[in-house]
C-alpha cells in the first residue's frame, strides 16, 4: 500500500482501501449509507468530462460523488490489482 491520499485524488482504474471519513453529519451518514466505510475497498471508475463528479465502484455498486465529498474520504491506494 502507498501513502494515504484523499479519494478525489485517486486516478481512474486505481483502487484503494478506505482509511477514514472526515465529515460531519449528515454527510458522514450519507457516505456510510452509500457503502463508504473504513476498511472497505473502492475503485475509481471514471470522471465526467468536466472532472466532477467521479464514479466509484464500491460493494458492487457504481456511485457518483462530487469532488468536495470525495475529498473527505482518506484512502490508502492498493498495491495489487482489482480482484
């Protein structure tokens, strides 16, 4: 695993492990309800043409997050390829 970054900095096609969520309620609750939980694996699938929002694959779902929300999630990039 590499150095921790925020989710909004994860490149398309790369995956990471969620380390922490730095958000206040109700944003933290919303992210958790969407499946962004500590220890979970997330993959950046694609960015929109304008660069915001970005689609992330997590728990078999494809979720689009705005950059400002993704920046609240700290991740550790995965060294191994996506399963």
